[in-house]
C-alpha cells in the first residue's frame, strides 16, 4: 500500500492533467502514432561559445505518463526525432523531441519513474 505522500502526488497529477492537460499526437515514423494526454512545462539550456557569447534556449516539455507512451504494442521509451503535434489556439503546431542540456530526449520526472519529461522544439 502506498503512503499518504504518494497518494497525494497521484491525486495531484490527475487534477493537474484534468485542469491543465492538453491532447497531443505523438508520431514515430510514417505509420505509428498515438493520442496522449500531457501537461506542458519548460526547460532552459544555456550555451557559451569561445567568444564569450551566451545563448539561452527554451524547450517546451511535455509531461506524459509512461503507461500512455504506447504505440499499440506496450510502453516504449521516447526517442529523438519523435514528432509531437499539439493544437494551440486552433492551429496545429509540430514539435520534435530533442536532447536538452546534452541529456537524453526524455527524463523521468518523478521518483517513482511513472512520468516522462519530453524535451521538444518547434519545427
């Protein structure tokens, strides 16, 4: 049985998805796609070049339940170049899953490893 903190986290995640969730379509290749409910976050990345210039890049992140990242044959791990399509203000906007801060294209977003944080950029 789970402890009160884990039960509270699960309840918070459900409410967060209900209130702030968005429907996204995740595609891999030409014939594989899935509609998923996700919440939106952001990750920042700072790059320095040899001339002392600084570039800050802001990535759109999608928080997705691991069990939902499924193309029909069971859970799969997100990969670079997976395509995410979200309708924003009535317009479909396409994002590509990318690596952020030299890291993997997705990270676990909680201690129990039940949520992916997908790093994406608009294409």
